[in-house]
C-alpha cells in the first residue's frame, strides 16, 4: 500500500529560512507576490528591516512598462523604503521627484542611488533631495536632465561621493574647466552628461501630467 505524502506547512517555515528565500527573490516579487502568500510570510516581509537594506525594484527585461505599472513600481519603492525602517543603504529603481524626496528623508544612511528612469529634479526640490545625501558614495543616473546647479550641489553636499555616472543624461551647459578640476580631485569615477544644444526635456510620466 502506498504511503500518503505529507503535506508541508509552508506557513510554518522558520523565519531565517523564509528570509533566505526572500533574499533570493526580486524585491518587486516579494512586494506583490511572495510576501502576500500568508500572514506569517507577510509579517516576515514587513517586520524584517535587514531584508530592505539594499532595495532593487528596477524594471527587468521583459517587464510590461506602462503608466499603470510605472505608478505601481513607484508605490513599491515607497513601501520598500518604509520597511527598511531607516536602514536602507542602497536603492535602485525608477524614481520621480516625490519618491526621491521620500527616499532621502527616510534613508539617512543611503550610500548608493541608481535611478533607472529619467532623472527629473526641478529646482524647488533641490533642498529636499540634493542637500540631504550626506552619506552618498555612488550615484548612477540612467537618463534625463542633470542641471549644473544640481551637479555643483552634489559636490558641495555629498562629501563622500566617489562615483557619479551621468553619461546618459543631458545638460544645457558645458562643464567649465574649474568644475572639471573639482570633479577630478573629488571623484574616483565620473561620466558627465552630454550637452544638448536644443534644450533638455523630460519624458517621465510625472512631467507628462504636469507639463
């Protein structure tokens, strides 16, 4: 007679095993899937800040990217930062001006920031973002407009900055010689934005709404 297979109680997995499983998943999958499987899994995903020290919610190859998924991913960014309980040290993903301000206000130990969407930071957000990154060591921008005032501000307010990759960004002004010297002296690696002589435009959903 065949023995019946035992039913495994996945909800009873030890917390350390569960966190190891979550650590192998993309954060987006934890936020919208695995972390919602049952009450014990949800508690583990919400109550363990170490799971969210390094946050990565970028769109992977093959992901559907439209307005709905864009705003859903921004909401995931906020949720992930909240779950880090102030311990987030690295963030990678899309971020509009509001999410950037939210991240820096709640992640005082942020050391690495990789914005995978268009960088779009109006002047009125300067003091809410650029001046509040004292621990930042690495900044990578996948596109958008990087103004000279923001570049200067990063050098002034980010004393630990070592890497600045803005090679895919645009600027309406060429970096002057004195600024180049400061960059050479301060940074270990830097890629400057390209000069766009016909003006710089942002095509993020946020700007499309309020353009």
